[in-house]
């Protein structure tokens, strides 16, 4: 889902070293990241939770920045593990785009490499062949995401099928001749919260859906923080130029 050059986690790849997620370019700059319900409580106070158009229907995601160049993150969010989405906590381990064939290792490793390693890192497996703590923690994050993906995707599909999502384009002037135009995002129609239109979703998915919808609605106000951070980043760049 989030990778540059993912390969099967087999054979010699098990001897590779892994580093902090922030040692890799993708986790540092990923602006829009797929998420699941299990992490919504943790991320909603910091980022807008939205749906992104996907081949299999609307995909729940968190918007971390309005820019794709690794800048424009709100203060305290760019390098803070506690607000890192599960897919980035698990990096460089990656889920395959399609379900794995039975008997295959369902995990991949992004071999793009760390460009800013902050320490010596850790091997994936120890000398006795067992996973190291660093690898276990990342694979655990990937497993949590994978277990909750089906339920999360089903809620998004139902919202889309019921016509409860509407486009949420983000187009802003950032100053110094720069703009941001973020397309392909969707939010629950504001009017749906004041009518029974959400009832079928709540009836099917219960409190989990109710909690997600509440967090989603409240999280959208975080877009103002992203806009301020993006404008500040552009201003700093303009001042240096």
C-alpha cells in the first residue's frame, strides 16, 4: 500500500537491517495515508480523517499535510511516533496489494532503503532465526491494520453506496506564488448528521461506526492547522530564496 520497491520477505531479506520509520523518505513525507478504525481515536485529534477514492471503494485515510514534498506538517506531528499511522509504524514492512496465496509469506519488505539512518538499526531476525523486537513491533502494527481493514473498508463502501459521501477538494493559496490543490478526497455530507440517513450504517456496524463518524466530523477542523503549517513552510522557503 505504501512502498517504493516492495519485495517478498523471504530468504536473504530476513537478514536485512531495519531502522526507525523516520529514517526512510516515505514515512517522512507521506501526506495521505490509509488507516483503519482501530487507530481513528489516536489520529483524529491531530489529522483530518477522510475517505479517498480507491479501486475497491472509498478508503479511510488521514491527511497529514497539504504538501507532497515532506514539508507542511503541523508542529509536533512530523516525527512523533505516537501520531504515526499504523502503516508507517510498520514500515519498511508492507502488505501486498492482493491477498497472498496460502502458504506464502503475506508480508513484503520495501527495499528502497533508509536515507537518513539515525542509529545502527536492527536486523529483522537474530542469530537464532527469531524475529527481533524491532521487527515484531512493526509486524504487530501491520497485523492490527490488516485485521481491521475489512470492517473499515465495508463502512466506506456502504457510505459510498448510500450516497452519503461528497467531494472535499482542498484548494488554497499558500503565498509566494504557491498553491495546493488536493483532489480525490470525500467527507460525509454535513446534512446527513441531522437526518436518519446514517441509520443503516449505524444499524449494521454499531458503536464502531458511530464513533468513527463522530471522530471524522470533528477531525475536519484540523485542516485549518494543516493550512497554517503549509503556509508557514512556504514562507520559510520563500524567505530563504
